[in-house]
């Protein structure tokens, strides 16, 4: 069971920039240190890897489009949490300014950051809309919240 769980929460690093792989292998020592394998191609390596994690409908063009239906079942490659998930994409993005100051690289960084924000917002929105309420949940139905407010006003 443990191996299955680990595979489900790790983002695929095949094709990831060499600097990211190096950093991930040393993570426990100094998580904030930039890797020493940063190259001027880091931006393009990060972009190609990020595109490889996208659903087929978005992996063919850059910059991506946002005019399609969001289908969460197609986002399994990016829908990974924790230190081995989407966080790795963020770390790789954070090193782009250090690896190159080229205007094209910085433009791609801006586009990738905006895209990651869109992906994260989409994932959160889907989770919030489809999360079942459990019996121990502190969330109230709208009618309960409204009637509770009305009761407090009457008793005041």
C-alpha cells in the first residue's frame, strides 16, 4: 500500500530540469539553496517539463489558452500535493531569474506563473464544489446559517 500511495502524490520528474532533480535529491540538507546545476537553458527545460505535465489539450501550444472546459480527471499529472507535488514546479520556476536574465525567459516565467495560478485556482474551485460534507464538518448549509443569524438578531 505504501508504494501506491507514494506514487500517487509524486509529480513525474521525468524530463524535469537537471537542477530540480539535483535539488530534490538533497532536499533534506538545505531546502532553500539554489542548485549548482543551473544553466541558461533552465527556463526552457522548466517550460518543456511543465508542458509535459499538462493535459493533452494544453500541452501542444504555448502560451496556453483558458477557453476550454476544465475536466479535473485530465489533470492527474499536476494534481499532486506536498513537497513532491506541484511545489516542485514552483521551486523550478523560482530559479529562472537566477539562471538567466534574458527577456524571453522572464516573459516565459511570467506566463508560467500565471498559468500555475490558473491551474491551482481551478483545482481548488473543483475541490470546493465537489467536496462532500461530512457529519463532523463545521460548514453549515446556507439555510442553517441564515436561520442562525435570524435567531441571534431576535434574541438580541
